[in-house]
């Protein structure tokens, strides 16, 4: 009887520890995703157009040197 009680306590403790680990992992993952969000959703258009123009220039240089 004592062995069955110890096995039951060990099983319940293991289930509780697995649930706690899963919950903490889920919370930490949500926190990491929250921290990875950009600081602002709106970006200045000048930065974006400069990026596009720079990409076009580097693409044209790549085509010319091929």
C-alpha cells in the first residue's frame, strides 16, 4: 500500500511539474514575442523610398557587371 501511495504522489508531482513547465514556457514565449514587436508601426516614407532606390541601384549594378 505504501508503494502505491508513493507512486501516486510521484505521478501527481510529475504531472504538476510538467504543467508548470509548460505554462512558464508559454508565458516566456509570449513575452519574447511581445519584446520583438517593432517600437512603432508607422515608418517614415523617406526611409522606405531610400531603401527601394538603393535596392534598385544595387540590382542595376549587379546586372551591368554580369
